[in-house]
C-alpha cells in the first residue's frame, strides 16, 4: 500500500510561515514537555513561596492552614524540582527539613539521570 502526498499531510505536521509559534511548539512532544516543565517549575516555586508566606502568617494567627509537605514533594516529583530548589535557596524555606534538604536534590538527580540512562541505553548501547 502506497502513501500518497495527501494522506502523508494528514499524519504529520510541518510548520509553515503563517503558522503561529505557539502551535509549532505545542505541536511537538518535546515542545509539550518543555511547556510542562516550565509550568510545573513556576507552580512549584510559587506554592513553596505561598507556604513560606503562610508559615510567617501562622505565627500571628493560628488558624492559617499551610500546604502539606507531601504536596510540596509531589510538585517536585512531578517535574518541579528546579523551581522547588530555587525557592529553597532564595527564600530559605524548608532548608532544615531532612525530607527537603535531601529529597528534592535527590528527585532532581533522578529526573536528570533516568532520561540520560534511557538515551544511553536506546541511543548508544543498543
């Protein structure tokens, strides 16, 4: 069975001059991954900052509810480890907790090592 030029256009997306930049970025899997990482890191940075703000406010008012630590670690594990580490360094928040002091850099190391290992295995060794 031969694929004609018309049917090949249906299955692949090639950006053209009049196509918007946003569609060109979001149209590829790498673009989607980049958008996700930027978004989740910004969210992690701001949620860690919100927790720092609530921690300061809780000293004066007891009824303030903080962000649970498991949610903060989950944000880091979902790809926001760079944003979490940056907030920890900038605002000195959660720097004395062992789970964050060791856990967030470990999550970042795994997030960097796993794709590198997959690339090494499938791209170089295999």
